[in-house]
C-alpha cells in the first residue's frame, strides 16, 4: 500500500502538473510546466518542522505554507492574471498533499 501511496503522491506532484499545463496552456505548456514544478518549493516550510518528513503526518494546516490562510491566499491569487499560474500550481500541490492525508488511517 505504501508503494501505491508513493506513486500516487509523486505522480500527482510531477506528472499531473505537466499534463494540466499541456491541456490548458498548450501554446506555452513548457513554461507553465516549469512554473508548476517550481511551486514545489512550497515544501521548504517542512524545514521548520521538528521532523522534516513524517509519513504519518498530514501537511495540510501543519506547515505554514500549507495552512488554511495560505490556501485562501492561493485561491484569491487565481483571480489575478499575474499570479494565476503560480497559484494554480500551489493549489495543485495542496490538493496532492490533501489527498495524501486520506492514506493515513
């Protein structure tokens, strides 16, 4: 089960953003894919935790950049053209981490 969880989690983190970029931003999908993948830097907030990685911990509302307030900011950022692509990438990251929380039982 851990192997499936790993494949789903990292597939959503690395393959899904490229697919979404190609599907919705076909003319500039490579650039958008890169931006989506760079939003992975949101995980730098894991460095602030006592245990940097804990497979039994849900990241949502535990780490500062994964907090509900941060998620609200990412949602609001989708309304402005200048921040839309970055915020979509951040929200895809949050959704991936959120689905990962369901494997914890």
